[in-house]
C-alpha cells in the first residue's frame, strides 16, 4: 500500500479535530470587551491544544516522508495515534470551561501522555518495518525529546492535584520543547539523497 492514503486520511482527521475544537468556543452574547473575559480560559486551552495538534501534524508529516511501504501494523498504529488526538477537543473544552480545574488538567495530561505513547509506537513500528538502518531510525537516534516528554506529562498529571498551573507549566514546557521544528528527519533525508 502506498502512503498517500494514510497521509491524506491523517491530515483530514487532524483538520476535523481542529475544526471541532474551534467550534467549541462559543460567541458571547454581549458586544463589550468585558463580555470576552469568561472566554479567556477557553481560548487559552484552545491555543495550547492547537499548538499541540500542529506539532503532531508537523512531525507526522516529516515521519511519513521516511515511509516507503505501509503495512497493516503501521495503519493500526496510525489509527491508535489519531484516536488519542481525536480526544483533544473534548479535554480541551472541559479544561477551558472549568477554568483549568485539577481533574480536567489531569485528564488533559493523560490524553497528551497517551498521544505521545501512540506516536512512539507508530515510530517504532515504522522503524521495525524499514530496518534499523532506515532513514527514520537514523534520524530519531536516541530521541531525548521523545523520552523526556512522557516523563514531563506524568509530572504534569501528578502535579495537577497540587495546583493546576504547575501542571500547565509542564504541558507548556513540552509544547515549547517541540515547537521548534525538528530537523532530524529533514537532515537525514538530505544526507540520504546526497549519498
């Protein structure tokens, strides 16, 4: 199977997820700037989740450039990732509507953690399918950011019971860590083309 359908489906799902998320932001009934104040937590949670979804889309896009053949296990691992990412609008809305309450922050962290685990599984299955000398295996290397992210998510989930803003700090830290585009795959692809 060619990877084009997998990429198109994944792109479509992520576009729908982002659309659902923005539609959860309800327009205020008033026309004064003060009427927007209750929406601040909703908009802040939307911004963080939009950044996360953008990071996943970007990294997924780059990872798919390394795929030469798509197996059934890659398809299922990709669906597993999309399942967790499709829950982002729910936890984002719940978190924003409830002013970052502890339980909402913990569940948000669980969805982020499970998304990271699902991405790791997809990455490993692609590496297994293409070999340890494949482009993705060489690009990922020891994957320090990939290993550090779940630890920070777990710390965020645990700290959400102390104070929700401590949890938010961990989640924002992971997003900032990944916000700068990861050039490992691009650079490895260029090296492969030049050799």
